[in-house]
C-alpha cells in the first residue's frame, strides 16, 4: 500500500506533544476517549492482569469504528495517566498501542473529494503556541499522513458541499470560496476587523447566489472580489470604517457567562481576569466608556500583533470548511459567517482583557486563555456556535 498524501499548514511540522510538561494535560479533563476495535483487540491480547485492568477501565458502546469508551476517575483523569503526566500504556507497550483518539489529538483530519487535510485544534496549549504565534502567512504543504494502529485513516470531518450548492463540482466551488476567504483574512493592509467586514460582504453575496441556484456566477463574483481587493478598491471603505465589524458586548458576555456556569476553574480564572481587565464587574456591569477603553487596549497590545487573530480565524476557515461547514446541518453560508464572527469576538474579548489585566502582551497567558476557551467552547456538547 502506497503512502497517503495529506495537505497541511506549514505550522503542522512544528508541533510536538509536550506530555508531562503540559500544565493542562488532555488526559485529565474527563473527555470521552474512544477505543477503536483494533486497539481493543490489542488490549485483549495482553496478559490476564493487564486485560482485567483494561476491561475494568472501559465501557463498551459497540459503535463502529469505536466500540468502547475509556472511563475516567472522579477527578477526570484517565486511569492510565501516571503521576508524571505520561501514559502508562505507551510507556509499557509503545506508541502503536494507543487508541486512535490518543494518537491524533489535537490533530484533526478532514477528507475532501479524495484528498486528506490535517490541522491542529486549539484546545491544546502547544497547538495554540504553534498556530497563533507564527508571524508569517499561513500556507499549505504536502506531507505523508500516518495511519492509525490498524493501518486505517479515519477522518474527523468529511465535506458534504451538495447541501450548499447544486453545482456539478461542489468541491471545486468550495475550494475556490475557501481560498478567497483566506486571501481576504490575510490581507494585512487592512485591520482584522476590516477584513472580517470584507469577508461578510463576500459571504452575503454568495448566500444570495447559492440560494437562488446561480452557482455559475459564484466563481465570477469571487474572482471580481479578489481583483478589487488586489487593486485597492476597498481602501476607501477601510478608511471610512476604521473599526470594521463591531462587537456585540451583550452577546459576548451572555455566552461567556454561560460557559462560566460549567465550573471550569481554569477557564473561569481567565474570564474573571478578562472582565477585570476590561473594568466589568457583576455589580456595575459594562462601564459607559468601555468601547473607547477597549480600542485603546487593543491598539496598545495588538496594533502590530494582529497575526494572532488572523491565524486564529484562518485556522478556523481551514479546519471547519468555511464558508461551508463540516458536519453541520445548517445550509446557510451566512450563518457559518455568523458562527465565525461570534467565535472571533469571544476570543478577542478574552485575550485583550487578559492582556489588559496583566498590563502586558504575554504569550503564555494568551496560550492558557485560548486553550481553556477552546476546551469548553469547541468540545462542549452544547452548540454555542449555533446559538
């Protein structure tokens, strides 16, 4: 069997799990760790004592390709995580004995018309560091995709573009729109908020064309939009609207406080610091001069570091299949834009607030904030993005 090619951002090759050095190990967060059939059979082939220990640490679910779930203790830790933060299964039996879930996280694999793509999810501290703090434009490269322990490659996401378009080649259409979205978000002559406004303008028109069956006009419109972007047609608009897309602070606070109610100490600590950094308290609410103070804080910490938010958004575009969306029922590209805007506003509010609280641009505190947010937001059973 030949090697399987995969397209991945160049940042991907810089990622290495930090294991015991991680301050928030992914094996101690009460997540569902799925056990695939091949891994289950490996564990059942061990000696009697190990087989019994494994059997007592799982729950059978019989849902192919995963047939069991690893049980965790009351503290949320995986049974096989030792006191040094390492997996006792891997230490004793090697990497090949890990389940697919443990082997690939925080990597995410997508399958699009015969091609694989892979990205990093930002619930991992090291993934946040690798993705957000690269000052260069995010680009793709080709690599070889490693199969799981059974020799298979099981994607997390598969594209179903047909629900968005009746075009003969929906995937080709999707790729064109995604490239256009990336180019807009990487247009560094504009602020990130102006770029989000330009992306909104593009998606609004796409929504009309796709919902009225004018698929053939989509490519032409995209090309015209990108030509206008390249030749500076939108420069005047950028100057007239220096703030771009405004933040709905009430919406942001409603979602963040809903997440806060989940009682995650790490996320809640970051949220409380962000609120204090913005001068927001439960007693007094949002101060009247919030907007002006927010602009000053943003300019102070991020006027020359907008690549942090740019990388956050571009990674979302790539991983979620924007302006379509993997594994979601919504057939509206405009709703997918609203999801992206909400997520961007939330992370911007938190990160700017945390920097304001500590009165410094601190990579580690941003990493801690973003990874804590992603763990509660992206991995929550509740679909915050679809509110």
